[in-house]
C-alpha cells in the first residue's frame, strides 16, 4: 500500500491519496490496483492537488505492474465522477449498495487501464 501526500511549499499538508492492490473478492486473476482514497482539503480544491495526487498514484500503480486501477465513487457525487472521468477513468458496470445508518448510498465502480485507455 502507498500513501501519497501533497504539501504546500511551507510543508502544510493539503491532500492525500492511498493506493494498493484492488481489494475485491471477485477481482480478475490479473493483479489490479485500487485507489482506496483521494482527499484534498476543501479550501485547496481547484488548485491542481487532486490531479497531481491522481497522477502520482497512477505512476505508482504502473511501477507496481498493475494493468488496471479501480475505485469506488458515490453514484450521486457528480463532481467526483467528472474529476475521475477527466483523469481517464470510466464506469465499468460495478455497482454496490452501500448503506449508512439505514440510508442507501449507492456506489459506482470506475476503472482505468494504465497507459491511458479507459474501460
């Protein structure tokens, strides 16, 4: 697992990404990568930190030999979905009924083939 941190020039942490092997029981026999988390401080959104963290995570996944990177995003989070789509990810048909305090919060799985081709 890799934790990647984005910092301001003064050392202030503004974002974080976490990447490792895709953790899914029905993953393909080919080892895949999973982007577990991507966070940017709300006051720093729109300054390129998310894009830089995503690129660093994908570079790390490529160095680990992962042919694919997958992630889960809330179905109703249009902003995050646009962000990942601009980064070359696309929905791959995976859906998960995630429930929080009895309220369904469905998630959609996104995938990106390393080398730039989304699935």
